[in-house]
């Protein structure tokens, strides 16, 4: 929405950060809150593209996880609007514990039972030494709800992470938390959320129109 929301409404753009070298590595390796890379060259292009797509929209505040990949993306979005970013530890990526920087084949081989339980239900079974999806939702949901309530009549952008976004969106979509891993969140994909009269609705999921030519 290019215009400002009505006085009883908050608009939220919930965005995943741009790509990092860990996101691009093959085989794919886990990148939780214990890894603090900045953006790759592709990630910087993605951040510039999403910033360009949102620069004509009314955005009053930009919030971010405290991890560098999110802050770098958030700064790109905030710059055309003349805003500084505000950061929150509650928006940081899931703690993946002992599985940090490991690929899934290695995890399956070294932690077969824990892997099986996690894949079966990550809502209850955490990453070994880290958080479950329920743990992440319990810290993320109150923070986002607070932002929605504090900024009624305004539009805000929040740059967060894959698991963070998935667990929050699962509730808005009415999907069981254990299935949140199936929700697609592309690097710099945009989710548009409306909070109106106390009701929160997902209007757009993982919009990637700005990534023409940047999707692998």
C-alpha cells in the first residue's frame, strides 16, 4: 500500500534478509543465530532490489534482528526513507545449537535419532543444543505483536530470518507449527501483514517480484 493506513490499522512488511555465503553454499549448511555473516554479493543485489521496490511506499519505521545480514538488508530499505533502523534480539534467527554450519546429510548421519524427531516435529523437538520452533515463536510473536500495537496508523518494515518468519506466518495461515518448515521464505521475500481492529491478517506471502533475474 503506497498510502498510509487508516487510523485503526498497522501495515507490516515482514522480510527475510538477503542471501549470505552460507545460504549459497552447496550442500546447504545451517545458519542460525550463531553465525553472523554479512550479505554475499547476490545478497547485496537482493537487498538493493527490495529497497527499490519499497521506496515509493509509505514506511514510517524499519526494525531488524541484531544479526548483520538482517541489519544490512534493513539499512538498504531504510535509506530511501531517511530512517535509522531499530534492532531487537527477539527477532534473531533460531539457535540451531550443535548443528550450526552443518549440512543435513551430516546431521542425519551423526544425529540420526535427533534428526528423525526434529523432522517429525520441530515445534516440540529442538535443534540439538538449540531452540525448537515453539521456543522461537514464544519470543518472536510478542515482539511483533507489540510493534503492531505500538504503530497503529503507520507502516513498518521488519527484517528477520527464515525460521523466525515461518513460525510467525504459520499462525497467520492456520498451519500447525510442526509444518512451518514447509512455508517458503525466499531471501528478501516480502510478506505483507495487516493489523486492523485487533485482528492480524496475512495479505501477501513471500512476494518476490523484485527479484527478477536474481532467483537461482
